[in-house]
C-alpha cells in the first residue's frame, strides 16, 4: 500500500521561505514521477511543480524562479523549497505520486 506523508507547512510572513517534505512508502519511488499540487479556498487544485524519475522538472508559471522541487531516491522523499513567498501562495499543499496516490496535505499560510 502506497502512503505519502507531507510535512513542513506552517505560517510565514511574505518574503519568507518554507521547505515541504513528502515521505513515500510502499513504492519503488525511484521510478515514480512525483508532483506538488496546491488548493486554495474556493479554487481548484493546481499543479505547482513536478519531477520525473530522471529528474526533469516542470513548474507553474506563478512559482517559476521562487520554488524548487527535488527528490532524494535513497530516502524516498520529494521536497519543495519555497522562497519569496507571497500571500497568494497560501493553500493546502499536496504531494502526489503520479498518477493517483495523494498525501493528506499540509497547510501553508503566508501573511502580508
């Protein structure tokens, strides 16, 4: 059974940084494509960043240059480094093992 557990969310002031972590169990992981998604109140869930098994990355335009996705196959973890945070980044952030395994989410709140 595949499980994903996110951590690292919290409250931060605008301009600050947070690092999200997602621990994966029950899968080989090294061959998995992984993604970070977010959902703000009243909005649809959206892709923030993704990383392939080979390390290729993709970012939403709204976070390019500020967020970095990375993975550690030995630890079976995927990370999202978030810098220069803005109030509009406030959302619940979800880790996903493509195509259909989700974590429970972690809240990120950015105050102005």
